[in-house]
C-alpha cells in the first residue's frame, strides 16, 4: 500500500512539473529570443564584432558634427584574442596622407602586436571624411578631436601628429593637455602661434620627431616645441619632412621606446 502511495505521489509531482513547464515555456522562449531594451540599444549603436586586427569604421556623430572615418588596430594575443591595451594611440595624418597611410606603413599592426590600441583618423576633407565648414577655428578643431575621442571611449591617449594635423593637435595640446598621456609631434604646423610661457605650462611627456633633412618646418617646429619641459627628441638622419615614411624602422623604434616609458 505504501509503495502504491509513493508511486502516486511521484507521478503527481511529474505531472505538476510538466504542467508548469508547458505554461512557462512561451515566456522562456520569448525572453531568450528578444533582447532587453538595454541590449537592443547596445545592438543599435555598437559596431559589428571586429574580425581582424585592422578594421575601418565610421564613427557615430553628434548633431552638427562632420562624419569622421577611422581605422582601428586592437591588441591581440598569439591566439588571436583581444587583450586589454596598455595605452591608446590616436594617429592623425599630414596633408598628402590619410589614416590608411599608418595601416600601409605597418604602424597600426606594430602598435597592436606590442599591446597598444591604435586609432588612425581621417581628418575632415581627407580620405573617407568629407569636408566640413565646422572646423575653421582652433576651438572647433579642438572640439572635434574631443568629441571624436569621447565617442570612441578614448581616455588619456598618446596623440601622434605629423605636419598639417598640427592645426588640430597643437591647439588641443594647449587647451586640453591634461587629457593626453603623451604627445608625438612630427614636424607639425602651427607651433609659432604660442608663447614660451604657454609651452612651459604643458606637462605632457612629448617626443619631438623630425627628419634631419627637413630644414624648414622640421627645424622650426623643433625649436618651438623644445620649450616643452618634458620632451625628448627623435631626429632621423637622412629623412625628409615625412620622416616616418623615409625611415619607418627608426621611427617605429623611437615611438615604441617612448611609449614604453609612459606609465
């Protein structure tokens, strides 16, 4: 009798569990198939997964911002898995170049393999970024760089700035130097617009790079930037204005040495 009663109890529990599963199954399936509101927002605003080390993505933009284009190199381990970057490096470009230059030169891949996250930006009117009337003043260009970094979650990067991009980087350095972990000017324009005291107020570690054969802008920018209190110099023998193109090996080594000293 007890055996029969026990079997009836077990059968009843099984039937009850089956009924509950039947009633709850639609809700479970709906919850597993439909992401939450936060997840939907994330999927709507986030770029697709990054399949390669180097990828090109157009940034999200705020109202009134010119659309910008950038390339990104993520630090990965030998198994191809993304790792936490040591530093973020934002690479601007000169007048005759674009973000693709840093990719073709191997700079982005080199930074990624050494544990740094590299982001190379097409400035307005270059590469895949259309021209914009919104970047005609120093302040507007500073604001553009700030919003670009903010939109990508860039915090305290090292800013690499050759030649023409000095129109953006030098005003940014003067106004927002506390936001930079390091600065690498490569014969940039715009260095004559500031006083010795303004330079001396900047505490950002700086690597001044220029070619020994660049006796015009290279020599001039070196003279002005040498007023920065925390600077070192990378003078590339036999290199012209675009010294990183003439001597990529020496430039890359100097850049890695500089980044390795930043804490």
